[in-house]
């Protein structure tokens, strides 16, 4: 699962016994050599789906890590892209790989080489207390939701709602859960169990759980936060035996502001 350039077992152990912020500061230089980075296949599929809906003006990558999602936004946003993360270490790597205020020289592929692309900025901040007003037309997030406990989702989604302009969209991929006869099901269950034991015995906690972020819960909490929710199958990943998509893109839209009735009330 890890390349030779990835972290050692000792480095992973030190990270796992740290806080989320400190752990990712330590992991940042080798993060892209781990299986925790979102695969390019998912990034490409989401980019293609968003391109069909766009273009957009201003984009936000929530919990941006080393910047893979920022590269997606640079393909679908015209004016600006902002990457936000709580880890200064991850932001430093992202800035070095993707660049700022123009096309980066490294990354998933060449970005914005014809027009210069949107300007890019990086912000260190907490997704549960976003330091923005309603400035964005599109927000995305990749692989970060396991860092939020179920009772934090209402606050998280309310924060995202508050930084989107009316009509703005919040989009993210959501793979279908593995069935009980899959080794991935037991791997996720084992990981979550080990993490709960770790957090019961060690402080500070390291919140990372794979299983609680399920479509039913997510859709309910997005709607409670005021979003209109649509689901789009990502055809690149096919369908399960029951016909359901193996991976969806969730698109939550902040409704447009209702126009005032200039003619007054009708009889």
C-alpha cells in the first residue's frame, strides 16, 4: 500500500499518536506517497462532472491537504481558487507543488497553461469555523470527512452553506460502502475499531473514521443545513450487482435568493 518513498511504520505510529493537526504536519512531506491521497481516477471523474456544470467563478477546496483538489478547481474555476487546511505542513507542501497566483510547475498535470488560470491562495483555518463570507461559487472536498464526528456534521455543513453565494454548490465524491463479504468492509471496520480504542486510551484524540459518513446521514444533514441535494453517478466506476453506482458525486446547492414579488400580493 505504501511506496518505498512513503512513511515508515515508526513515522506512522508517531503520527497516529499525535493530534490531527500535528499528525498531518508530520506526514505532509510523504503524504502523496501513501494510499490516503485521493486517487487520480476519482479526481478526474469529479473534474469531468463539474466541468459539465461549470464554469464557476470562485472555488474553495475544504481540507485541501497537499492540493490535489485545488488542481481540480483550477480546471473548472475562472477567477480564483482557495485551498484551506488546518495543517501548516500540508499547506506548505501544497504551495510548493501547486504554486500560487498562477499556474504551478508540478502536480497532477499542467494547469492553466493557455490563460494563466485562476489565482490561487492558501489559508490555514478550521473547517468548523471558516474565515470567509459568502464568496464562493463552488466548494469541494476530497477524503476529509472522516476527520469529523457525526455530531459535527451539522456545524460543518452550516459553515459551508455560509461561505457559498446563492446558487453556489458544494460537491464531493461518495463511494458506496463495501459489502460485508468484501475485505474492504472488514478493513474499514478494523481500522475504525482500532481508532476508537486508541482515542479511549490516548490524548489528544486523532479523529479519523471511515464508516460513519454514509449517504443517508449526509443527505439528511445537508438538507437540514439548507441545501438542495442532487446525486450524480460517476460512470467511470460502474455499478454494483444491485444496480446502484459504485461511486456518486453529491452536489449540494445553496438555493437562490427568492426574488421579491414586485406586483404585490395576488388576490
